[in-house]
């Protein structure tokens, strides 16, 4: 979740909506007006680093849509690892097949921004009865033998969608790195229904090594390149979305 997604410089004219010290550093939520479009842009900083911007959300939205696309027309139960500004969770809830969504977020301050309606999508997420926030570490839950839902041990999901690290190679903490190895991903498949999907956002181009890891663990896997305009640098930018699916039930 915590990374620079846009690059380039931003305007010094801004409103600081919230600022908090955390174990990771000082986190702040800012709002500025884009001079070209006149729209309000929300940005997240951790200390002096820009981490997220509502100006660049194509990758987060595509992450949810690509994850849900291959799933059946039935009530879907979904995990989203990483809340951020809420675009992945919101895109998941736009799909009428989704009956439940658990969003796992390590920083309580980020959850509070949504609960206090300080970010544009906060009211929609918090008012949707299908959506529940868990304030805990996603990677700890992934390794927990009881599974992701603290109320239902060994619960399975149709999709587990993750947007936390920069990429499988560029992680925010060394403790995250084992998650991207075959052993941990095999354990993750036990949290998915047959034919269930694991989806991952990455800020890097498709990684051959990680593609090989996914192919080793899952029934099918692919890397999708998502393109979007970056007006700050006057170029087209890209994210990668990995989609991996478990073996479906045999007819």
C-alpha cells in the first residue's frame, strides 16, 4: 500500500486534513486542487514520501475488476489486503456478485479516515453492509492457521486481492518477503474456494521470477499490464496486476 504511484512533483498549495505519528513514521492526508482539471486530489504521505494519490487509481480499480472477472455468477466472498484511499475495495463492491468484503489494513489511522468521511470513498465503504474493516497485519493473517476471518475459522474466499507492497521484489518490510514464495502461496490457496483467485498489484513491470512462482503454485496465472496517463510527467505510466487461479472443481 505505501509507495509512490505517480512520480513527479506536486503543487505546494494543499490542505493538510490529518497528520498522525505512527510506528512507520508520520502519516498525513492532504488535499489539493489540480490546476488543469480543477478537481480535488487526495494524497497520502509517510514522512516526506508521497505514497498514494487519487489522481492515479487505474491500477487499483483494475486489480479488483480483473480479480473478479473469471469468477462465477454467485455470491462472492472477497478479501482485500490494503485499504489506502479505498479504490480497490470500492471497485469490488461495484460488482453485484460480491456478497461480503473484508478489508485488512495495518494502520488504524487509514481506517479512521474512511470512518470519518475524510476521503471521497469513505462514506460509501462504511455504509455498505457487505464491507467490514479489520485493523491488523495482512501478512500475519495469511500465516495464521485459523485463516483471515477472526469470527469463522478456516473460512474460504472466492478472491484474495492484495495491494500493499511496491512489488514482490520491493517490499515495505523484510517480514513481507516470505509471502511471495511458493510455500506461503500454497498455504494461501487453502483459503480459496476451488477456482478461487489470488490477485496482486505491483508497481514494477511483469517479473519473470514471480510469474514462475505463480505457475508453480496455481492452476493458471497471468500478468496484466495496466496503462494510464501521468500528466505530472507527460507520459503513459503502467502498473502490473497478477491474476492466479486455483484448480476448479471437476465437472
